[in-house]
């Protein structure tokens, strides 16, 4: 276990307590009234474009993104950079293709988008299930790693502390989602983004200073420290030269990262089509700058800490951010260097809290709004206060499930869960959104086929991949039921999702005329940049 200085650990603990106090206060102050449903789901679209953009960036740059990006670049070099570029490209595509239509076609959730075209309780229920399939693995993955991460920072190595950290962070995420709603979690994301940018900038500058601000010198040192030689700065180190596996992984990230429901829900809180464009501009700019900083830090970790040191601390490189921060401070850090490490630890802690809170809120919203209020109740309309109470209860339920699963599986390598979330986004949600927003002929049957086939294929193929069994880094390294030859399912499941929607729409066209007419009526609303009018026909 990596040992940090006692001063850094003490200051980090104090900083964590301060962060918890301040963020809970922010949630209480900005949280909605007990019966104000619109404020809970959208914050009444009161955020400015820059605030909304920073909140989107905060949701998009999860703990897995920050720690995973630095780790994969430090260990795998060029392949890590390509995955980072794929992450940025995903948000760019969202900005240019889906952001405005999503904002115009929805009210609160992903289910609102789909039922705008294809009303019905079955669509609502299916949308809720797909949302949970995409987001629950993601929140479990991030919570499960929280215990180990906090134990590294604070110096407590007992199993009891790690499990307690998971439970404590899980309870905090429930509180943030249930109390703060959309606006409260947005302000937490804004604070997280600013702190993360500041800490990452400071570490990246120190890394560059170590090599006289020479990028070639940094890359040469990273290549030597990686232990991989020239292969470190060439394609194929991660996938063993399998180009199809690399293409499938990049396609999954590009198509799946930005359409996950906790990201798209931020589109629904923009004031107007113009505001959502400006918000995405801020978000994309922030993500680009952050990813550039993370890339410098990743190369710095390889150069300064070295492959052996990184793997000894964590085989996936998840602690690389902390380790390079410590290495830059030295064995006898000054007060300023201790403060810098504390800022990095605080940024990581805030990123964990904000990420899981946003995901929990998206899950709670779809359970309350899509599943219960409109899916299971076909006639009577719930009171706003009742639906809001259900949403808060759902946040607690989702959180408790995530806490239980994360605590039970924290000893396992859960990288497959992160991959599964992106696969469901790319294979089910992305094709369903593209077809629903832009294809006039698309039918209810086609929509259901897209969501069900894309999700089912993602789960089945991921279970058969080497992320689950058959390799030392899988969830079950002592078992081998690996039959799928690729790391991610995207190269198969993404075409299946698109094909299922197209084929079902073409072959099963019983309500095609009605669907076509409905889209013609809605097309100006969806595409022209005017707010959508959602009535009873979207239930």
C-alpha cells in the first residue's frame, strides 16, 4: 500500500469533512420545495449557460473518467490517448447532433423523449429498465472503488474502513440526490469541475516543469518508465494488435458515453435551444481542457512513478493521479506541496461524490416519473408532491442497492460494469434516440426492439467477454466461460441495436401511418429549436 505523509493525510481528512459540510449545505439551500416537481427535475431551467455547461462537464467527467484516463495513459500510452479522444468526440457529437432535439422533445426524462413519438406505458417501463441497466453498473463500479481509494489517501487499510467508506459515500449520494434534486446536484458538479480543473492544472504544470516544459522530453521519459519501449507510443499495446477490438472499443465510447441518461438529463434543464447550444460549448471546452491536462498527468505518472510503481499500487492504474502528486512533492513535502496533494485528494473525493449523486438522481427520476407515475399508473395522475416523494424514495432505494452490491463486490475487478454502461448507451439508447428524433417512419415496435435487443445483446456479450472471466484482470479470474472474442460488445451490439429498430419498423408496420403522421406534427417542435409541448398524449 502506498504511504502518504501524515500531514497530507490529516489535511485531506479535514478537507473531506469541509467538502461534505459545504456540499450538504449547498443541497439544502438550493433544493426544491417539497411539492415543486418541476424544480426537482429541472431546477426550473434557472441555470445560466456557463453554469449548465460546467454541470454537464461535471457529470460527464466521472471518477472513472478521471482516474481511469490517467491510469490507462500511464500504463498504455497511445491507446489511452485514443480512448481519451473518443471520450471527447462523443460529447462533440452530442453537441452537434442530439442536444437541441433532446431539449425540445423532452420534459424530465429519457422516457419523455421516447413517448413524444410513441406514447404508451410499455415504452415508459422499457425506458426505465434500460436507464437502470445503463446506470446501475456505473454507480456500483464507482462506489466499489471508493473504499480502496480513500484508504490509500487516509492511510486506513482495514477491510472495515473500506466497507464503511463505501456505505458512507453511498449515504451521502442518496442525500445529495434526494435533497438537492437537479439544481442542488448541478451546483455540486460545478464546484467539483472547478476544483478538479485547478488541481489538474497545478499537477500538469509541475509535471511539465520537471521536464523543462518539453513535451518530447516528457514522452521519452514516459516511454522509458512504461517498460514497454517503442510500443508505448504506438497503437495496439492495450488490445494486443487486434484492430477489430480497438475499433469496437472506440466505437462504443464515442456512441455511448454522451447519451447515458445522467448526461442527457442535463439537456432537459436548459432554458432554450440557444441556451443548450451555449451550455454544450462550455461543456465541450471544459472537457477538452480537462482531458489534455489528464493526458499530461498520465504521461507524467509513467515518467516519474514508473510502470512497476503504478501496478504495485493498483493494477489498473487508478491511483496514478495520487501517486504522481506525491512523487512531485518528494519524501519531505513543504506546506505548499502538502496543500497541493490535499487539493488533488479533494478533487478526487469531490469527483466521486458528484458522479454517483448525478447518476443516482437520474435513476430516481426515471423510476418515479417513467415507471411509477406514467408506466404503472395508466389513468390516475399523481400529485406533484406524491411523485416527488416517490422520486426521493427511489433515490434511497437505488442508493441502497448500489451500496450493497458495491460493498459485496469491492474485492473484484469491476471494469466490466463500466464497459457495460457504455455498451448499453451505444447499443440501445443511441440508436433509439437517433431514430426517434430523425426518422419519420420509426414505430413503437421498432423503438421497443431497439431498446430491448440493444440492451440484451450488450449484457449477453459482456458476460461472455474476457472482462468477466478467462483473464487475470477479469471479475472471475479463476473461471473461464469466455466465448466472446472482443473486450467490448459494441462491434456486434451497436449494429444489432440499429438493425433491430430498422428491421422491426419495416416488417411490423401496423401503426406506421399513425406514427408517420405523429412525427410530421412534432417535427417542427423537435427540430426548429422551440420548446416542446408535452400533453397527456405523451404518457
